[in-house]
């Protein structure tokens, strides 16, 4: 469990550095949640497409790519909210 949190945190940091946008989640908990959400997203997509078996999870690169995708969606939602109000 500690390994998942550590990989999620590092993947979240890398995703925040790679992704551009003003509405970035900050702090240890949100960065870790971003990385973990990215890992779950990458695992789900990878298993659906057939890249991973049912007992496999996404690795560090997959978690980072998933975190970038999650952060992109986060930025789009935040941008649409700021335009509405």
C-alpha cells in the first residue's frame, strides 16, 4: 500500500510538471490522489484494451500518462466552471 502511494505521488508530481494549466491541484494529498487516480485510469484502460492482464496494474509510466490525462480533464472542468460564473 505504501508503494502505491509513493508511485502515485511521484507520478502526480511528474504529471504536474509536464502538464500546463493554471488550475493545478497542489499539496501532498491532492498530488498523491492525482497519481493514484491516473494509475487506476491507466489500469482500467489498459485492461480494457488488452495491454494488461486482469491481475496486472499499470506501471510508473502508465500511471504518469494516466495522471496527465486526469489532470487534463481536471483543467478542462475548472476552465469551464470559470467561464460560466
